[in-house]
């Protein structure tokens, strides 16, 4: 399918209600609470973006930058695309944009995790150049996780 005509913009606390609504549509058991999303959006080391179709938010991504072993490392905490707008390149656009911002801020490596049964996420990450670097046993309530890394 052709990529949707979307714009990617900075997220903020004023988007909280909509982001929580999308988070609940995306995750059954592992959804962040509204309070957790608010905390992440307001965190000084977070990078958060929304994808808009006209004025309607249809996806978002939240990442965090850490200083570890004298290097800046990025971690993607969640990437969510509303079910009505999947498979249109929006997840890809959100990840590519946050990676660009990470690079501008000096981040060298980006990490993320996925459930081993989340086929959409696994394919998306592999397609964008992430590589499996670890297994996360019982990471989720009812599934193992996989740790991915990409050198930016
Ligand atoms: C994972 C997710 C973010 C993908 O978003 P998306 O906008 O649909 O992804 P894209 O359109 O950019 O897809 C890019 C590639 O990912 C893979 N992919 C995406 N959805 C897929 C699916 N349902 N099945 C298999 N592969 C899929 C494909 O390789 C796809 O490329 P293609 O369309 O050329 O084949 C979305 O399915 C989602 O929000 N899921 C629920 C939340 C979640 O699991 N987030 C990730 C864990 S934090």
C-alpha cells in the first residue's frame, strides 16, 4: 500500500487522552497506564512524536535517551499505530523520525523489545535494520521477549 499522507510532530501532554486511547487499542495486557504515558511525555530525556492524518492523531512513539558507559543510548518504549491506519507506513515513519532525532542528539545505538509472538513488530524492526541481540525470558506476563539493537 502507498504510504499515507501523514505528518509527524512532537507529542505533548495535551495529546494525553488520545495517546491513551490508542495505547488501549494497541495493547491488551501490556498497555501503559495514562499516568505512565504522562510521566514519559514529561520526562526530560524522552523523545515523543505523534503521527497525524490531517488533524487526527493516528499513531505515536515514545523513546528515551540514556547515558551509559560514556555513550548516549536510545530505547524505544512504545510505538503505536491505530488499527484503522495500519500497514500504511506510519510505524516506519515514526521509527525513522525518532532515529533521526536520536542521531541529532548524539545517540549511537538504539534498543527496543518485542513479544516473540508480535509478528507485525518483529517484521517492522527487522525491515528497519534492527537485529536480535538477546532473549528476554518471561519478560511479558504470558510471553518471552526479544531484544533488538540497531547501530544508528
Ligand atoms: C507494529 C505496528 C506499530 C506496525 O505499524 P504499521 O504502521 O502498521 O507498520 P508499517 O506500515 O510501517 O509496516 C512496515 C513493515 O512492518 C511489517 N508489518 C507491519 N504490520 C505487519 C503485520 N500485521 N504482519 C506482518 N508484518 C507486518 C511489514 O514488513 C511492513 O512492511 P510491508 O507493509 O512493506 O510488508 C502496529 O502493528 C501496531 O501499532 N501494533 C500494536 C502495537 C505494537 O505491537 N507495537 C510494537 C511493540 S511496542
